[in-house]
């Protein structure tokens, strides 16, 4: 199966006969309009991130996730200059460290963005990454559509626009860089399903390089891509057996070469992910619980002009996982396009792929308008397969985004030379379907700023090499982590215990959990923070605190936003003695206790 662009109104074929090199070169050439389209994508991405550019004291709505990815970008920049292990770090979860290959390290974004991180810090690097993910994904799909599937640049632009800025893409962009970064998806598809049967080895090598790079951007997207490409190929084979049979050998040879190249490049990183220090098994949350309500497919997402905070919030797991929400008109338009273009094998294959992944996103049982019908969903077929049992069902709906984007482009391209009377209803239908889905700027929330004592380097006088700075209270779970945030904004200049990551329960139990195993002192201080009550502190608690501080190799404890009478501050005073005020924080120097 190979992607090819139709030259006539005949049924669209994913395959194309061989053409001489000169003819192939004339098929697509860059034009000035291409630059305008890309500039439009960049402008829209900047508009969607404008609130945080304008108010840098705020973070996007899923603040803990932004802190994590800022930290990952800062680590990548530090690995480039400091020669540190890019797959592992002890800057968090000291003294044990974090297996970054087993977390969302986004090295494929962090390494090229290292100069931005060095010059402007992790927050600017994160915002540049969000802009790049949104605009880059749209541009990559525009390129594939314009080169392979449609002749109309405007049709390709609309298709690319939807692929890059659909509600699901925008909802993920503010929190999950590894999911939002989908600019390699059309590149990989274009290499696998290239129309010509020549240069198999060259395309296979490029395919292997692209797949390997995608692993360092986001493995989850690569899993979705592999599943979707398999379904698309199978559906197209059923739709056009002769063409699939003729071109299958070239595709299979490309895949074999690509698998060999990617396998060589990824052998050690994948071994490190699944068997290296800090590896884990399973997930620390019930992935299958993150499923979509069937009613969400015709609802409007909260971050769109027609969004409804209350109703939309009831139909998705959270604001970040609004991966469907195609509005009331786009699903209907998609059905009309499929019916109108049903003779084209590609359209039939897209319809099968989109419908299947929409059903998979509903999870083990189907929920309609918050009512669990008890009807089993096809996701149950995946739920028991290794690795696939860890997939978040709601994110499978992201496959529907490019399916719809391609269908929109094909529909607009179909009527490009028709009369105004014929063209107007289709153009009007596309506008009516997409306008309610127009995205609004990604929402931001206030956060407690990094204390000046940390941001300005005051801690350096207290924390020698080999010792740690401990934020109070130590956060080791999935909550907003000051350790992660302070470390990211400080360029990973100090080590800290705890943090926001996934790791094993213990050295003997690889079962996944959020953060590091809790120490007794962490639990004591967290209880004070959550209840607002000072817990009883005796000699046993003081001795345990010293033991925990020695485990962490602590030099200082630092609390931001502290005030006299604060239960956490009072508890720490009782454990290690009174501290003192420093710039923007309260400090306990515990070096005499730890030794």
C-alpha cells in the first residue's frame, strides 16, 4: 500500500504507477503560498500560547505536567553540555535517581532546543516546544497532503490545520509534549507508503532513523501510529487487493530495512528503559479508567469557541484528555464525505480506521452521556496484550484527528474545479463544521513562584557537592512538585529528593508508583500540610527525621510561602530546631544534624 495523489476524478488509489524521475520531480514544488500557510500555523500556535508568554508567572492548566516537561528540557540541555547520562539522572529522587528512558524524557525535543534553554531558561524552551509541536504537526501534514494526496494547496492547508489544531491536539499541547509532538507521523507514513518502488534501502534507512527519533520524542504516539498504519494497510488491502499485492514487496522491504536500522539504534536505550536502574512494570494508575464518553464525539471541547465548561467536563477524564470533541457537525460531514467518495479505496480505509479507533477510545465498556451501558467495547481485545494494556484508551481517539483532516482535504480537493454553485455547499459545510472547533488560548493557572533564595543561587552557600536541597514538604507523588519545578528553573544545578516521575516501589519490587517510596518524615509533614494540624513530635520522630535526612543527604530544608504558625513550619521546627527567614522562603540548615 502506497500513498499516491489522484490526477483525475477516478477512485483514489493509495498506489501509483511508476513515473520517470523527471515526471515525479514536477509533481510538487514549493511555492510562496507554502510559506504563508506555515506562517499562519505559527501565528495560531503563538496565539494559543499567548497567555503564558504575556504572564510568565503562570503555567498552563496542568501545572504539574508543565513542571515535569520543563525539567526534562532542562535535563536534556544539561546532558548536552555536561556530558551527563541522557537516560538517567540523580538530580531528582536523590540519592536513587530516575530512569528517564522509562519516563517521558522528550530528548528528541530537548536536545535541539538546548540553545533556547541555555539562553532563556526552561519555561521559554517549553513554550517554544508547544508552538513547535502544534505548528510542526500541522506543517508536516500539510506537506504530505500537498505532495501525495491533493492538488489544491488550500485543501491541504485546511487538512493540515485540523491535524495540528484539532481540540484533542490543543488539549494535549498544554501538558503532554510527548503526545502533542506528532510532526514525525506524516513523515513516517510518507516513507512507508511512498508511491515509487525504487530507492527501497534509502527509504528504509530514513524510516529507521525517523522511528528511532520518534522513540525519543514520544513512544506512545509511535504505538498509536503502528496500530493505525496496520489497520489502514489491512483495510486498503481489502479495498484494492490487486494494487496492494503489487506494491506490498517494496513496502515490506522498506519495513525490514527500517526495523533493522531502528533496532540497532534503539537496542541499548530500550534495554535501559525496561531493565536499567529505576525501571518499573505496569502503571501507577488505572489506565483503562481514562476512557471517553460516546457523547463526547459530538460535543464541543472546553478550549474552543463553542466550548461548555460544565457539560464538556462531564464527558472526558479531564481537560487534558479531551481527545475527541469534534462538535455536532464535523462527524456528520465526515459521514457525507465517506458516502460521496466511497468508491475511493483510501476513503474506505480511512473510514474503517477512524471508526475502529473511535470505538477503542470508549474503553472496556461503552458509556453514553455518563451512563455505563455495560456493552463491551473492542478495547477489551487490547486490554490483555503486553504494553497495549498500558495504553490510555481516551488517547486512541487522537488517531481520528488525521483521519478527519485527510477526509476534509479530499472533499475540498474534489470540488476545486467545480462550478461555484457546486463548490459553495461543500465549502460552507466545512466552514460550519470547523468554526465551532476554533481553539481558544490554552488556559493558565497561578503557581507559587520559585523562592528568590533558590532562583538567585543563595542556596549555593549551604549545599556542598554531594548534598541535597529538600523542599518542604517533600512531595513524592503525582502532585505538583516543588522539587521538580525549582530544579527545572535552576537548570538542575542542585539535587533534590522526591519529584514528579514514575519509578518502582522499591529496589525489590518493580511495580510502578508515582515518585519515590515515602519516608516517615515525608508522611508526617504531608499530614501536617493536608490536615492543617501539627502532629505529635517526640524523640522517636526526631531520630527518624535525622535518619531520613541522612538518607536524602540533606544540607538544607527550604519552605516557600512560609509564615509563623504554619503547621508544616511548626512541625519542622519541632523535628530539627528553629529555622530562619531567607529571600522568599524559610530555611533550616541541617548540616550539623546530618554530619
